[in-house]
C-alpha cells in the first residue's frame, strides 16, 4: 500500500511510518494534511479540545530535517498523534474536560507526552473527554459525535480519542481507562485500544480520577499501531514511583509471532447470560477465528464479579474525592452535577467501608490471577448488548441494571489491574461497530499484542472506516 493508492488520513500508523521512513511522504506534508482534515471535519465531530497546529508544524519541520540527515528515531518519527486532554502539555491548556481547569497550563509535559516527543511523534492536539474522566461531559462542553452515526454513543470517558482515531483525525492517541474508558470508546468507534497493566505506563502528569484504578494506554487503528505506541510510552519512571520497574518488551516484534498453541479461556455462561444475539455472534466468530489460528480453547469458570461491580462506584468515588480536594468543595459551582455527586459520595463513605472494598479487590485479583495458571488469555465481551443510542444513554440514571451491564466486563479488570485489549469484531444490524476483549496476566501486554495482531492478519474489521 502507498500514499497514492489509499486515503492518506486512513493509513494505519505503521503504514504512514513506513512511507515516512522511505521518504515517500514527508512529516510536513502528513502533518499539514492532518491539520487540514481536522479543520474541515472537527467542527462537527468535536473530538479535539484544542489543536496545537503551530507547534505541530514546527515539530514536523524538525522531524523532516532529522530524517533527511539520517537521524531516523523509529516508527513514530514524523507521525501525527494526539493525546487526551488530561495529559499535561507544557505551556498548553490541559483542562481534563473541566471548567475549573480551563486556564491550567502545566509547566512540564506528562511523561507519556515527553516519551512520544522523544520518539519523534508530532503532537497535533488535545482530545476531548468527559468531565474529570468520569461518566458525563461538563454541561458547558459539546460532546464529540460518533463518526459512524451521530445518534449513537461515542463511549466514555475517552470520547475524543475514539472519534479522532476512527475519523482519520490522528494516527493514534493516548487515553486513559478507570472503568472502561479506553474499551468502550474503542468498541463504539471501531478502533483498537489497550488498557495496560496498572503501572505499566507512568501516570505522572495525568489528571487523576481514581489513582488505583486509572490506567494510561493507547488507542489506534491496529494492534501493530498499538505496539508502536506502547513501546514508546511504557516503562518505569522516577517521577511516578508506582510505575512498574523492568525492561520494556519489543511489542512490535511480538505482533509477528502468531499464536499457535496459546490457550484462550472461555466462560460460556458468563459470555452468554444476558448477552444479546449479535454480541454473542461476534464472540463466536472471534473464537472460531482464534481456533483457526491454532489457539486452544479452554472452558473455565470466571469468578463472580457482581460484588466488584457494586464496589467499583464507591471505590472510584473515594479516590475522586481525594483527587479533587484542592478544588472541591471550594469551587463546587464550577462542577457539573454528575462529577459533583460522585465526589460527594466519596466524601461520605466511611474508612471501614472503603477498607472492606480494598480487601475484596485483593481477593478478586488473586482469584483472577490464579486462572492464568491454566490459560494464556481470556476472551469476553466489552458490553453485553449492541451499541447504544444517545437516547438510551440519557436514561442510564434511571436504569441501574443497564449501568451494571455496561460495567460487567470492563470495571472488574480495573479492580484487578489486569491488561485488556479491545479489538473490532463485527457490526450490529444498524451498521455500528462491536468490539470484544482479550485479557492477559499482569504485564502480559506482549501476549495480547501477539494474539490481537494474529487476529487482524486474517480479519478486516479494523480496516472498516466510518462514512465521513
């Protein structure tokens, strides 16, 4: 594939990187084209909180000079990407979807931003999100629109990253996930997303929602693209003592290893009880695809997660109250009602109740960890129902069962910290994308990349593009 035979903006990150490496494309031309597309489309899609056009072009010109001089840094060099607007960017606004932080300009870059820049990536802008990375956009912010159909949900909280990657407004993005915030938007917009192991990627310079649940990770169009981004941003960080020590695997190399003899666990009951027919069909097709690739399918019983789902809300609320104590309740009037109510709930929870939640989290983590003695990967839905319309989303506050269903397959893995990969796997009758998840043991991202890349070598769901 070359730039003349495919739409430039829909090339995968690895494809445009190869064109740049071969000097068939220039970073300046690619970045300019990306900024033009953002200007043409994003007034409708609203995926960007801010565009850093002047800085991006300066970075592109510097990258072009370096590459021409033979100083090629690798597959991110000269490639336009974007970051969720809770990642600090030095001297540029970082609002985290909040009115209270609309004038905040950090004095330094987040570690993930610095590492992208060190790899030569071009940061074209900051992507929109829900208020404080919780469940609703601030009332003063117009939410991003799903490029497949504007009447459907974009997923939260990484709404902007999902829309921008899907619509060809960046070649990859950095997002975050506290209860499903990489996986819901990836599934809703038909892109690939990875929630790494908790601590695999530094959280320094990332606005917190709930520190022990927050995972920073990449969203892109393919698993190979995810591997490139993950390899650039993962690793220990002296500015974040919770970042995991140890060397970072060659994730891109893992993408070419195939998956012969890998064991994939399936809990048939958990994957079918209360799961609609179209989602079950996506799962069944994925299972057969992995089987054809040489995987062994293993029947398992997954631990009951009903208590973990019930615990996630108060756990998140307590930690959100801590994260916002400098501005809440002192500037309460600047908060939207949803985030304010969560913080209030966290301030009201007793220490003993919170401790009980932490103990139950440890127990669940141990039970899930034990499963990976028998399997290499777990396959589950992202959600048990077809893509949701905005009309349905507006009723979530009146439908606790619907909320529990939405969280059923996502928030348990924030509670345990296990890495998960969301892959496009099919479409609904209404033509909306549907994703599924693979889960691995702690620090098993290379295994996820290996399996996900194998899946995408013989499927084309990730190459479908929205009608924009």
